[in-house]
């Protein structure tokens, strides 16, 4: 039998070990360079089934985290709400806001919009107190912190909710406004709010609308676009009994119903808008399973 000398084998093993250690060290350095940035898709703390909201200004993406059952209202039929908010800035920094034990975000979308025109996005969410119900909250990023910037009054009692309906310049004054429905299952009141002097100020209210069925995951029974061609964004939304499509203009800070359409069956599905030629095509699902479509153009406004 042919035997190899022991010394040369030992001498060979040492360089191999050093080479392997060098490769491991290089992999540790290189892997972070190619790792995907933290997002709603890969964050283990993100709410189940959500997608993050992408920004084009100072915020790269924002999403809700930390599912909790401490507020058993569950208007969507899911047995959790959000206990926190996470933001990835455009420069790669990741910031987190965790709520105290007396609050939740009764929401699924961290909406981004530059409400004050300073070139930076605010984050708009439904903030709910376990004792006093829901409010609309506006957050901003300052330095390394996410902080509350403005807030509407809360509902005053638990298990009372509001549902955002849109963010757009509804009045034509060049500033973004926020549309919401107060208590979409009870009072069913449309409200338009705007940020003035660092505070949220209510501009209008309209009775008998809703953008959600209690227990449904579909919370977008409304849509915003310039539907009458006057250059100012309008709001399409379901009526309070879900039997009509209602369309409102707030041009010149004057609320006006510009269209009302009787539906063959109550609306149950999210509104979807698509640009078609010189107008907009609105679609949504009805309770009988059919799809309803309505075309809006300056010609038929």
C-alpha cells in the first residue's frame, strides 16, 4: 500500500482552512450589499396581507406592523389591528413608531401625501383610542422620529370608526384635502378636511354616504378624479343605503352633487377608475355579482 507522508497533508490543510475562512468573511461583507431593502413584503412584523405605500419624496415606503387584538372592533372581519408604523426613508433609513397600549391603527394603508406643500410626505392613518374611538391622524418624519402632526377629534366613544375616502385637491385651491366618512355604518357622513396652520380643519360635510360594509375587507367604495372636466377633482361614492352612486364636486369650496345614479343592486365592491380616451371609466361590483360601469367625460357632464 502506498502511504503519503503526514507532514505534507497537514501543511496542505492549513492553507485550505484559511481560504475557506476568507471566503466566509467575504460573503459576510458582500451579502448586505445585495440584500433586499426592508419593506412590507419582507418585514416579519408587517400586518398579514398588506402592501406598503411607495413614496416619491422623502419617504420610500410606509407600512403598518405589529398585529394586535387589544381592540376587538374588527370592522374588516379580521381579528387584528396594527400596533405600529414602519417607514423606510428614501435614503435607506428605517424608522419605527410603536403605539402605546391604549391605541391602535384601525387601518390597513399608510397613505402618503404632501399635505402642506413643503416637499415632504405626511402619513395619513386612522388612529383609534380604545376608550374614545377613531380619529384621523397625520404623522410626519422629523430627524430620526415619526411624530404626530395633526389629528381630528376622536369619535368620543369606543367602537366608532371612520374610513378615509380619498386625498386630492377637491376645492381647486392648490392644496391637498382629505375626504373621509364618519361612522360609515351608522351616521354615514362625508367630511372634507384640510391642513391649515398645522391643524386639520373641516371644510364641508354631506349626509347619507358610505364607503364600507361592516365586516368587509373592501374599504374603497369611493374614487377621486376630475369627472366633469372642470379641472378640479370630484369624489364618487356610494350612498348611505348603497343603492345609488353619488358624485360630488367641491370646486370653489362649495359642495354640490353633480350626479346620482340608481343601481340595479347594492354596491359591495371597491371602486376602480381607469382613464379612457377623454374621460374616466368607473367600475365596481354589485351584491348580485354583476359588475357596474359608468363612463364620465366632459361631453356628458
